[in-house]
């Protein structure tokens, strides 16, 4: 009975659950897969990616009809997002499919890709950022006061003339002006300074100068004065006092003086030589004190050696004057030629002499050179009666009869060297203190810096001596600058005209020096169309300087007032002159632009320095200053209407406007003005390419110095061109730069 009950109960329970094991098997999951969207279209460049959504009730797989299609992932389980991409298509348009499967179910994705279009060449049109009004270029304009701008019509440039042209200089984007010597002088050029604490009255008054300083500062333009520490002029009150009474003048120690230079040189008493055996450059000149001439009857006896005059002996005499001489070969010259009589293998002469300066021996009456003039060595010119005097034809200085005091000049006689004593104590010398006081006066008036002339010759090219002197002088003037209320250090740049290996060492004395190698390197590069070493050389200049001192500022320039014009160096090629400007203004350091360089002025020194110092031609008609030239020397063939500021302002493609454009670019982008240069790895011997980086800003600068167009493969983005000289275009990642063309990209 119990057994039957349990069988019935189990059957009832199964029936209650609704399942019949014989008629209701376990349910089966149906195959189902779908993809959204069902079609994709790709561009040819292979950079595009798309996504599709796979919906599946279980595990799924995929298969492709073409290898150029890629999937990630290509299989999975359940729902998934799949990334689809197409490889670069170098040919015609193409189609393919991707089939997604789950069991017996499937879904097809259609994939198409466009054909490769022919690349389009796009001309580069620069779109620089707007200038924010903050000057940062550090560009200095070198101007010659006497030939820049004339405000009063006297044919000589002046201080007010500079002030009248500040808008022009501001338009050039310069941040400083280097003025030629502004002091009283005996020359047109001003390097024979006659008062370090005064201004040349031809140029204006101190009130005029103060007005210029204030007006320039209002435009963000600093003023640097040219200061001549190596020498003064002979009309300086210091030198005039010494000349009048060399033994007792209070300024005797201001100059390098000696009554017996040869003996003093041999004894090492000339502090100006800084321990060297003799001068590196220069000579001794007589002050003109003492009785150096003679009036009376003298007997001259000349000895010969190898057919040339070797010694002369002079004595007062009562003998009768020498009679006429036939076919003379040697003469005594005292203002006129007195023929000597040949005797015993030599020559002699008895004559009545009246000379205020002395005498010379001549072997020609028509030539003064080529070994035909015989006299004294510098500093050894006093002859003693009855003693043989050794003759010299290399220097052939006047032979004088009485004692005199001599002064030393590294350059010519109009520029006597200043004496700073032993270089180890130079700061204690009266000349040092006087020049520092004069410089401090101008600093207190508002001057922002100095250019120091001829610093090599302060101590006759003796490096350690010059380094110490310049360092002491810089510190003294910088102290005055800081006491005048400035938070920064004064800018002082030296003219250490030497090869880079020597010039760089002058940074131990000064914060900056001119890099004289730069201009020649640029002209050579443009001439041979090979820029392969440019970036490395420029970087080496900068790093060599900062290795001497951390605050070093490299002063780059093309040419200056002592050199033939840069336009002459590049054959007056406008394209090369323009690219030189772009090179100068797109790299590191502090650029200097020489007056007239921005207009394409040319000229050589062969006819005189005046021809490389020509006045600015402000308008097509020509100003009186330009017509007069400098020192009445002018190249009217150059100063024609088309080289004027007026004409070039109106010509968008002029050299002047190239300078304005690239200077504005430098002022706009801190990376150009203040950045660090690193070489860009672009190929081509005519290509100079580098990055300029400052903070987060990075620019790519590329120059083609060839006279024909060149193609350059560039991996960086060229989407943001900001500067252009000449012509340039882009096709994909290939940059085509025209002849002597340059471009700047912001990255």
C-alpha cells in the first residue's frame, strides 16, 4: 500500500512542474550575430580608423576578403567593439568584406577604400602671430652720428637727427643703438677723443643727448656709446699738458712716455707691453720738446755695407762746404736733397744746415719707398756728434740732433696710447679712474651700455693683461650702473678683432665681444652654396663663450665700419643680402646691423674708410648730408633714388622690408629672440636647418642657400608657417624651397 502511494505522489509532482521527460527536452540557444554599421568607407592615406559593434549570443569569429583590412579584435564572445582600419592605398579604389560568424549565423561588413589621389602642392603663406608690442629681439643698430641724419642742414649728422628718425629705427624692430664716438675730436670719425666727458658741439648739446635718451627709451630702444680706452687724441687737455711740459705735467702718467724707448724696452720698463719684449703693434713718436733740429755747418760721413747705407757719423766743422757732385748716388735730406761725394768706399758731405726736425739719408730723389729712404728705428732717433749712427730702412724715422721725449701710439701719431700702469694694478692708475668717471657720467645721464674700441691693444695683445683690465673696468662701470638704480648688469661689448680661438677668451673680461668670424662664414656659405657646417659653427661660437662666463652674450654681425661692405662680399647679390639678413635674425645671440646694410649699401675702403660710412639717403631726391658724403667723399653712383629709404619702404620685396619682416618675427617669437639652437636632421648640403626653443615654444628654421630650388623631406609638421623669404611649397612631407629662400614653422 505504501509503495503504491509514493509512486502516485512522484507522478503527481512531475506533472505539477509541467515537464514530461519523454516529450519536453532541454531548450537549445539559437545562433545569432549582427554588426553595426554594416558598411565602412576609408580614405587612401591609411591613417583612418573606424569602430563597429558586434552583437552575438555566444562565441564569434571573423574572416576578411582582403589583407589590407585589419580588425582588433578579430574574434570574441558575446557583444564587442571592433576597431577596423585600412592600409595605405597606393592605387585605385578597392572593396572588401569582413564576415562575422557564430555557428550557422553570419553577418557581412562591407569595406571600401578611396583611390590614392595625386598629392597637391601647396604654396606656403606665412601667418605669424600678432606682435604683442613687447620688443625682445635684442637687435642693435650701429649708426654713425655724423652720417645718419642731419637735422640742421649743415651736411653733418647730429643727435637731433637721430631723434627725428626714431620711428624708422623702431620700425626696424631694433632694441638698441650703438652710436659712433660722440666726444670732441680732431677727425670726422671721432676715435681720437679729446674729452671723454663732453660731446662734440657739431652733434649737439647734453640737453639734446638727454632728449634722445628719453625718446629712445620711450620706444624700448637702449643707447650704447662708443668708448675708446686704448688711446686719446693729441688735442686732449691731458696730452696737451704733457706735450707742454713732459717732465712736470700732472698728466705724465696718463700716457706711455720715454726719453729712451729702446733702453726702456730692453729693461722691461714699458708697462703697456705687459711683460712682452716689445709692442704688438705701434711705434714711438717725438713729443717735439727739446732742440731736435740744428742750424750750422756739419760734416756727414756715410759708411756702406753691401752697397747700402749702414752708418752715418756727424760732426760740427769749419771745413768748406762740399763742391758740386757729378752723378750723385746718395743724398742727405733736410727739406731739400743735398748730394754726397763718394770717398773711400763711402760718401761724405759738408754743408750749412738749417733744419727744425733733423735729417734722412736717401738713395733716390724720386722715391720714398722700396729701401730708398734711410733713417732711425722708432725710439732711437737721437744722434750724438762723433758717434756712428746705425741706419734703418724699414722704419726710417727722422734722425734728430737733440734729446726729446717720445710717446707710444698703437695706431697713428694722432692717437697716443693711454697708460694704465702695471696690469696687475691697473685699477689704481689715474687714467683708469678718469675713464671710469667719464663713463659713469654718461651712465647717470641714462646711457645703457658701451662698445669698447680696440681692446686688444690696451696691453698690446697680451691676453691675461687685457682680460684683467677689462674685467676691472667692467666691474667699476657696472657698479655705477647698479647705483644708478638698474637691477640688471650693464651691457658692454668689446672689439677684440681676432680669430675666434682668441676672441672667445676675452669673455673673461667682458660680458660680450664681437664674433668677427661670423660675417665671413655667412658670405662664404652663400658664395659656395654649402651650409653643411653653419649650425655647428654658430652653436660652437655660443657655447665657447658661455664656457668662459655663464652670462655671455654672443654679438653677431655681418660687417662694420672698418670693413668693406657685406654687399661687396656677396657680389652685390640682392638675394644673398636678403638671406644673410634672415640668417642673422633667425638664430641665437645678439644681432648687430650696420647703418646702410638694411638698404643694400656697397663700397670698399680702397678709396678711404669714408666710402663704407656713407650717409643714409632718406628720400629719392637725396638729403644734403647724403650729397656731401663723409669728409666730402661720396659715391654718387651708389646713392641713387632706388636705394633710398623712401623707395624701399614702398617696395614690399625690398631688402629694407626683409629686415623689417624678420626683425618683427624675432620680436614676436621668444624662441627666436631668446631660444636655444639645436640642429635639425634635414639632408642637403645647401640646407641649414635648426630648431629654436624657449620654454614650451619651438620653431623649425630652414634656409636653402643654393641658387636653385631644393627639395627637403621634413618629418615635423609644416601646418603653421610663420616666416618666409622667397618661395616655398609643400607636397605631403616634401618641402620645396626656392633659390636663397628661407622658412620658419611653429611646431
